[in-house]
């Protein structure tokens, strides 16, 4: 279940990534530093103004640039951005309607952006959705830009005041950049990528839990049920990493859990459609008594799937009798995992 949605701003709400590149390029050109579109897209997109200017200047051999000097570049770019935005600022189709729908249905909304606060406030006010957002974290609020998770961690702290019961597992981030996806994942947040700037493959490889082509029809029911993760109860970190990779490849998130208390808490919070139990993990985590607890906590539609060694017939049968819907040997599980994950995802 999703209770809060955290939006990136540039490239998600406003269609201005090209404008930002052109302004960075022009301001830097005045300083004798060249920046082309390919380099910007590959190395600097997703940074805030300070991070981008500092990185480009350092890469150009200007690493001794002072904070005061960079502040002047940021101020010049901000002035040019305001001039351009006041003339014409593009928004992605349907994003205003999606924001209004999510807000009206009780989801808590926030923005976490590397843009300057004035730019965010101006744009949200322009389309009449500023009051939909409980909090905004902008460039001025953090020391480190994305891919550092500082901004998202600050959003979580601020949202916990609005909703004391909110946990990272109940939040969904919407990002368009690779740096943004990395920041969300580093903060322990689920992340939905939107292909406004990077491809589906690039976003998934960066760590996005799922990818959509547009936010135009993003409505509350879809978000509340978005990307219900498969919970993986496993203590073999190598095998768990393989399961996570397979899940990501089919557009499903997977959360690895190694303790019974944490597993029960996540089952109650996330209402998953699939719980995977590695019977090699030990009785305290996946034994029959634990399975009974998981079955009682999980929604009726949730599939409990246990796998184990082909010679461990007794453990597989005990898991079935305790409440697992599906039991299978490890070799079969590995072969059928992509189909199992896809089927569970389509049932949410």
C-alpha cells in the first residue's frame, strides 16, 4: 500500500530538462567552458545547479572555483530561467490532473528536487497545485545533490511530522533521472521511473522498481497498488541478489527480509501479492510456525511460495501443510521465477 508519493520536479512535472541544459551551456560558455548535450545527458543531468556547475568546472580543470564564484553562476542561471519560464513553461501532459487526483483521494504528496525553491513554487503555482503538496525539499535545503539520498531522507523526516505512522515502505518516489533513482534507492524508497528523459532499460538498470511511459493517467488506485513487492525471506545474500535482479527485469520490486518480525511488519504494511520463503533460511524465519503467522497476516490473495532442496521433501510438505500455496524444489523455482513474479504482479 502506498500512502505518500514523492515527486521529482524537472523532467517529471515540468518539461524543462532541455531548457536547463541550454542555460548551463550558455552560462558556462561565458566563462570559457564548453558543455555539449551528450556530456550533459551522460554525466550531469540530475545534479542541482551547484553540483552541475562544480562538476563541469572540475572536469574542465577549474577545480579551484570558489563557492562565491559558483553562487554567481547559479544566480545568473536562475535569472535566465525565470525570464524563460515566465514566457513559456512546459508541463508534461496530464500531470496536473494526476496530482489533483492523488491529493483528493488522501495521498500525501511531496517534491524532492535539485531545482531552486523559487522555481518549484512558481511552477506549481502556475498550474494551481501548490496546495496539493505537504512539503517541498529544494536545492537550498541540502548540502549534497542527487544521487546522494540527503534530499529524500529530509523529505521522509518532514513527512513523518504530517503522518507519524508513515514509513519508507509506504512511500513511492517518481523519478526521471538515473541520479534520482539512485538517490531514492539509497534512501530505502521504492521508485517508479518515467521515461521522459532516459529509456526503460536505463532506469531499470539504475535501480527503478518499475517504469511507466507517462504520468498522464496515473490515478490513485494504480498508485496505492503500485509495484507491490515480492517479499523474499532468505538469508543467502548471493541468491537473494539474484532474485532481486530477476524481479527488476520483469518490472517488479523485491524486498529481502532476514528476520521474522521484519517480515510480519512488511506483510502488514505492504499487503504483498507474493511472499517467497527459502526453506534453507532456518525455522525461526521460514519454519511451519512462522508460515502460520505469515498466512494469517497476508491478504487472502497473497501467494506464499516455499522452495527448498529437492531432497528436503519433509520440509516442503511441512510448509504446504502450514499454509504455503506453492512448494517446489530449488531448481524448478529458479527456472520458473520470472513467470511467477509476472503472474503475481498482474494479479494486484
